[in-house]
């Protein structure tokens, strides 16, 4: 007599967000370009009066671009990527508002302190994210370590109104941007070539 109640067919578990493209290359590229342009201003590659060139980039690419990458990381079940990209997307949007609007409303003697405090808080966040990044890849860890140093140097520069430290922070920021571009390049080429094209270091 045949079994009228056959065992249910089990299927392999579905990875959350497996139908979505990897949003990390977008988030890293958005972060890299915005950081590069601002850091070029800080390093005095161009006159500091040109800092408004960063505003639109900070809002649209570094801000909104990274923020939506973070939302897609949530959908893929990647807590690290979701927190990192959403937080830094929010950072760039708030930086755009701070520098384009709020700073002008502050007393000139205190404006640099506000920016210094803002960068210090971001440095603390980036520092503990660097610990988590040790489990991602060497390339991503390099981005977070360099960014942590950048934030702290620029924070001190603002508190002390030091042009020299601002330039140093700009140069470290440029190195941070290059590391982020490298990690983005590694991610997008790994997809298009269907194999890792460049090394990203151990997890």
C-alpha cells in the first residue's frame, strides 16, 4: 500500500537578499569620491574657497548613494554593511547641512569647535567599526583604520584651528579614498569577471 502522506520535500534555505546585486561597490565608490574631493580641498590641492564643490557631491553621491546602499545591505542581511553605509551616508548628508547652513549661523569664534566635536564623534564611531572590519577583509579594514585616523586628525585640527593638521588630515583622507576605491574596484570586478581580480586580504 502506497504512503498517502509522503514526507514533505525540503528545499535548501534561501540566503536573505540573494536576488539583489551586491551594494558594497556602490557604497564604497560613493564614499571614495566624496572623501577624495573634500580631502583634496583639505590638503590644499585647490584653494579652500572651493569647498562648496563638495556640497552637491556630499548630498547626492556620498549621502543618498551610500544611504540606499545601506538599505540594500539590510535586505541582504549584512549588518556590518548596513550600519556602515547607512551611517556614512547620513554623515555626508549631515556634513552638507552643517557646512552649508549651520556653520554660517554660529559665532565665528565657536564654529571650528562645533566641527571639531562633530568629527570627533564620527572618529569614535569609525574606531569601533574598525574592530568589526577585521572580520570583513584587509581592504575594508584599511579603509576604516585610515578613516579613523583622518577623523581624529581633522578633529584636532578644528579644535586647534591648525592649517598644518588640516593638510595632514587631507592627505590621509586621500589615502582613505584610494583604499575605498580599491575595495570598490575589487568588488565590482569580482562580479563582472566571475572571479577575484585583485586581492583584498584575509578576513
